[in-house]
């Protein structure tokens, strides 16, 4: 979504590049004038890193750490697994181990207390040897034999008991989930409620050199989710995005980005450029702390059934000269593996969204690079984008958790318009060709594709009509149209209640005239009415109306306020982009954990009219 206006007193709008000043959209455009605002005033420190000096660690010498099981326990350091010096540390069971004796000196596999020097005199003959008494075996051979047989019997019994216990424990820890529709549930749900911490990689296969997860215990059983059906009228999306986790957007993280990268860190491009060699540790700390399991618990308890994950190209394909992004594909994919496991254990589906494309698809900070020199439409970057799509799909289908992935947005908000918001036919043609190639790749991999309208000009119906030839004849189970409405913002002056209602209802009425499901892949509570009661009414209206088709995904799960806002909005407005804050304030309507999403939507008061149920019949025209 578009970036916010600058509130800096020194400039009407920020210009990160003096040679290519940032384009400021016209005030009357309702979708692209400003970006989703937000920032982090609270992210001053990060935890979760391993410390080689900790006394709460178990220690392994290098030979012991070379085994496959030990290697998987080693934390990634700057993108490489197990690349430490002669000593490895790991925290067992995710918590602190008992403190070690301060005076203990590790002696390899021989165990604590072994000291060859203690017997040096006897070994070297330096002490007078006493006359040896016959040993016990020679003196009591029959008793010795009896004791040995007894010992063997005890050991054999212990081994058998251990196997039985291990089997029972592995059964208790199964990540099983009986897939069902929960009656006439509005979303396909699964009965697995075990929040298995597991490994940070979640047991998924990775590409880009990532080490597959292994475990000293038996691999848990992963019962696949029921396939998510976009055309089932009883299945509706009630989702939330994890923005600024793997793709940074300054307006949501302003204080932190300025603290880490300086005042000119307008986007991830400049942040990583300014950080240099520090980028790996700074981004690893951020990725380990921006989304927590407590946040995921909040989403689960509110009834969220889809998590949308923005992904950058540098997580799946190599960067080229001039691109300063942290190109540690292993680190990014390990984070994604972890999130898949978190979502699986909470019965949530995952929609992958290719948010930052090679060359920047829109010039916005959400693409990784805030610039007017948009290069995504070049042939070289189209080829790289094809590879990006292919690699993400290969990773997704190869994951143990592939069944929870219900779609992939192949490019977020490509800008197919000119600076005056008229259609750029060249860009439109290139984007449509990219969509055609991506759709074929998605069908081949059996993962549905969502596509954004590219900020096409005109009314809601005009935008749909522009894309109708592309949609025609395609499988509505495999293709979903995506829009990102923000009807309460991005105009000057800001819309009033009547204008907002007209806009929302327009989205609802147009949805029944399209051949594939329509997903509102981003929306929020942002508006200038300034009333908490209106905020809830506004959300009720949007949630219910957007569910007439496929449903909606809220932007964002979190948005931090700023102590010195330039791109961020005021704290009260930032909260309107923060799902967890709205839930905690009691403002965000939600179905609750395990709730029937469709029934929840039908129960919401909606001035746009009674709940509609659209079906899809998409013959070739």
C-alpha cells in the first residue's frame, strides 16, 4: 500500500533520492496517496540470541557437533548453521538448563572427573607396586558368572521399558490435526491445538542452502489440513498480515529504523546500505522479535483463519550489483519455516505474498525501495521475478506444512498507471503477461494465485472490467482477484461517513459481477471520524460486505507509534492499523477462537444491506 505523507516541518514530502524526488500522488486519488502509517517506539532492544558465555548451556566439542543431529541444534549465526569455533552451545528444550559447576573443566567424551595424571605414577612404574591379590573373578568365578547373568537380565529389561516409554511419548507429541469443516463453518478448520515449540525451522524443507530440520526425537506426524476452497460459499477469509516482519516499511517501524539506520533510512534499501556489515545481526534480531508467539496467540484467540506473509525477492533469489539487501536466503527461509509451524499449530492457513520484487514494482517503501526509478518492468527483472515465483512455489510445495498454504500473491500492488494516474498500457501489458506466466506456474504446483489490480484507474467496476479478459475462462478455484480498499483515508479532505459507506457498498455490489472470487487482501480501520464506536461500525460494515465474496485480510497485525513521526501518523491513527491493539481495546469485531467465520460475518450489522452469497461461474468468453 502507498506510503504516507511526510509530516516533517522541513519538507512537504520526503525525497530519499535528490536525483529522483519522490512522486507525490494527487490529493484526489483514493488508494495511493499515502502509505499505511506505523512505527516502533518500543523496539529498543532485542533478545533471543545465543551467548557463548552463558552458564545455562550444554557444550559440545567440534567432533561431537559434526553429527547430523547435533548440527540441527546449532543456531544460525549470520546465516550459516553450525559455523562457530571449537565449541558449540545450545539451549535445550527452549529454556535454561541447570547451571554448571563453575570449576568444571570439560574433558571431551571421557566425562567429568577423569584425569589421566592421577594415575601417572602407577602407569609409569614410578611407585612401588604392592603384591597383587587375586581379583574377584578368579576368587569367586561361579558367583561372578551369576552376577553377570543377573546384570544382563536387568539391562535387557530396562531397554525394553525404555522403548515402550519412548513410543508413548512420541505418540503424545504428535502434531496431529483432524481436518474438518466444523459443521457449516465459515472457514475450514482443524482440531490441532498443540502449540509445539519444536525447532525454529518447523521441520520444513528449505532452499537456498538452508539446513533441513532434524531432531533427536522421532519426527512428529503432521496431518495435512483440508484443502482451502476459495469457491466454497461457506468458507470465508478472516485474516491478518504480518507486515514489516520480512519486508520493512518505515512508517510502521520509524523510530527503530531511524535508530538503526539513520534519518535517511527511508526504506530497507537504504537501511541495509547504511548498516553495512551490521545488517545481518540487526535484521536477525528484528525478525526474531517483531512477531512473537504471544502475538500469534492473540490472533488465534480472536479467530483469525489466514495469515498473510509479505516476502522479499532477496529471500529466494540472488541479489545483483547495486542491491544492498541482506541476501541470506537460509535465514529468511528458516523464519518462514518457523512461521508455518506456528500457524499450523494454531489451525491457521497461510497466504504468501511477494511484496518486494526485483527493480521495485511500484516505487513504494513496501517494495523495499522507495524510488521513482521503477525497474520491475524491464525484461531482466521480469525474468528474475519468474524465478522468484518458481522458487517460492518449490519451497512451499516441498514443505512438510504445504497443506496450510492456501494461496500466493505473485506481486503486491504493481503500478500499472502513469504519474497522472492514467493507464500505462506498456506496464499493463507486461503485468498481464507476468500474471499469465505466474498462473500457469501456480496451476502446475496446485497452489491458487491471487493478483492485484495494479491501481487501475476508474471505479471499482472499471478496475474489474480491465482485468476481465485475463480472468475469463480460468479456474475460480485457482485464481483470486485482489483489491486493497482504504475508503476512509487517502483523500483531502478525508471522507465523511456518507462517502465511506458509499465506497464500501460499491465494493460489495460489484463483487457479484466477476468470474472469480474477490479477496480484499488489505484493509484497515483508518478514517478521520475520531470515534471508537464509529471505528467498530466501520469495521463491521467492511468485514460483512467484503465477505459477500471471499473475505478480507487486515493490514496490519501491529503498527508502532513514533516519538518523532515523519512517515508515521499520530498514535491514535496508528492504532487503526494495528490489529492486536484494536483487539485489546475491544474495538475489533472477531469470531473468537474456533468460531464459525461465515456465521460471524452474517451476524454483523451492515448498512450496505443483508448478507449476500456470491457463487462463481467463469466460462471462457
